C-alpha cells in the first residue's frame, strides 16, 4: 500500500509498504518538464509520456523490480497551472431558458391570413368598458434583458408601458397594456405588441399580437362578448409562477355569452298527511360561452389561457339580442370543457364552453 505526503508544490513523498512490513521511501518531483521518481539510495527514474501529473503505475528498476501501486489524482494534486490527464470532474449545472415563440404565421395564400384582435378603450370606471392585454417573458440569469414594445402602424407609441417583476419567479417580467390609456396617448388604430430580447447572448424579437383599437361604445362593442381573468397560479407549460402577481387580461371576441340555465336543485319532504313541502331550493346557474368562427390568434388564448389558467374569471356580453343586458364582469368559474367545432376548407373554428356562478349563494332553506 501507499502512504502519500505532499511536501511542496509539485513535490511529494510516498512510502511503499511491502507485504512483510518493510517500508521503502520514495520521492516524486516535477522538475524540468517531467516527473522524477527517486528512491532512498538516490536512484531516479523519469516518468515519461503525455501526462503532466503522475498517474497510473510505475515499474521501479533495480534490485526490487516491484510494481508500485497506482497513484492517482485522487491521492496527489497537480502542480499549479498544470493539466491532469486523470482529473477530478466537477459537475456544473446550466439554466435552460426557452426563447419566446414568435406568433408570425406562414402565408399560404389564405384570404384570412391576418388575424387581429379587437380591443376597446374607455375612460369609464366600469371595468367591462376597457380592455387589457397582458404580456410576459422569462429571462436567463446571464446577460439577459427584454423590452416590451407597443407600435402603432409600425412606429413606437407614446404610451408608457410599465414593466413589472413576476413576484414568485426570478428573472421574469410582465406588463399590462391598458387600452383606455393607449387611446388617450396615441388614439385609435392598428397596433402590434412585440418583445425584443437578449437572452444569454441570443438576440431577437417576436410578435406577441396584432390589435385593432377603437373607443368604447355599445355600437363598437356590438356582437361581441368578453372574458376577463386574473392570473395567480403556476403555468407548468412555461414554468412561470404567477402566484401573488395578480396579472390581469381580457379577451374580446365575436360571439355571445348568455343562455342562463338555473339548474335548480330541489329537495322536498312528504309529511304523514301526504303533504309535500320544500326543504331546499338552489339555483346553480350556468352560462354558455359561444363564439363565431374565429382565427387561432383569438381562439387559442381563450382555450389555453383564459379558460385554463384563470384564478378569477369574469364574463361580459354586448349583444342587443341577448336575453339579459346585465352580464357585466359577472364572476364565474369554468364548469365544463370547451367544445371546438372545425369547418371544412376553413381555417376558422368556433367554441362552446359552459361556466357557472363563482359564488353559489342562490339558495333557499326551510327553517
């Protein structure tokens, strides 16, 4: 066996202990670009080869002719600024960051090639009269940065878009485009929302969405419906934790929300005289979200964002033919999966989904 002792930078002593217990001392030094092994009699043997550090096994010439046990870099260190052939490996971990996905579609000649979302801006304190568009990005830890850019007809706007940190997610940021404020700064028109980024040295830009901004009026809102959501959960697909962020967003689409069904739960009791009386009555209201045939730029966020990730969901309808005109940011929760209908020879699709009252308090009990 070996007993190894470091006596200086690039200099070691080791003792070979033979099976009979006799100890033979050796020294090993790095001089003149090579390792030299010396015995106690002053005999030296140069260790030649491609290795800059002692490694492997040596045959000691002379009277002994013994095979010295392997000395590896686990037992002796390399000189400073010298590379070992058999070196200890160091584990390193690297953060994997997904680059933003561009929403620009390939032009295949379809007449409906340009999908655009209608947004309305209003000055009223009524939340259902003003639309909000959220945007977010997750960055890397090294040399990363991003800017959200709102443009009107290709030119940067005057609207001061405020970037905020996502509270529970390091190096992640979001912003909310308040279209009522945009209307005051830049007026109605066609807008694009983009992300310009530098993530771990990779630069680029992606289109988040295209929007047509109009001032709010019931005439401009006619034949549309809208969902508004507050996001406070973990998006597993994007690995972003929005907990405590309270990010808001709205999505306006051509369609209708209504067709309320009371779904009354009935509990009666029959007395001994065969008289029946009420014990409990409860209306478990449901509402139907129905869209017109829509492009993917509107239908996809409705399915994959607003009906999937919402922590609070509110519905509004603006149709003149609706049974009720009081669906104004009514709090609801999704109760049945959305059903999508596709059409032959068309890129558009329509959706039907069922939501119910967020608070189930429309109940009557016999006391």
